[in-house]
C-alpha cells in the first residue's frame, strides 16, 4: 500500500477520533455491536447528528455496518484501531530509546563525577 494512502487513512481516523462523541461511540462499540439507537442513547443530540457521526467513523474505516433483518448494527473495525496503535507505538518506541540513551549518558556523567 502506498505511503500516501496510509497517511490519508491515518488522517481520516485521527480526525474522526478528534470528536468526543465519536470517541465515546468507539468506546461503546469496543464492548460489542450496537444499533444507531443504542449508540444515540447517552447523547442529547439528534438521531441525524448521531447518523452523521457514524458516517464519519465509517468513512474513516473505524467501524462497519451490516444488515440483520430490520437491524443495522455497527461493528468496531479492530484492525483499523490496531493500525493506529501500531503507528503510535513506532513513535513511542523511538522516544523510549532516546530516553534510555539519555539515561545512560546521565548515569555515565554521574559516575565520572564520583
């Protein structure tokens, strides 16, 4: 997959997660599938606004929807979240390595002072 495609997908996902309502929806879906009505329950926003949030999450690839008779449950796309955490972990690991090197330098300086 091209780097630009990955970057665009990450941009969409992080932009979608920038909204607290959408983060709450992702948190709810992490416990199991839910319908639009179930996702709307804790919020004092219109069903239309909830649907728009769901569309943003779906466009970002963070959730999928299916049809189950009359129900259209939303499902968390765990692979998309894994991609986000992998991207973040790459930077976290690099920062940890820099901190370890700095700690080693500081320890060497302390030893030299003794």
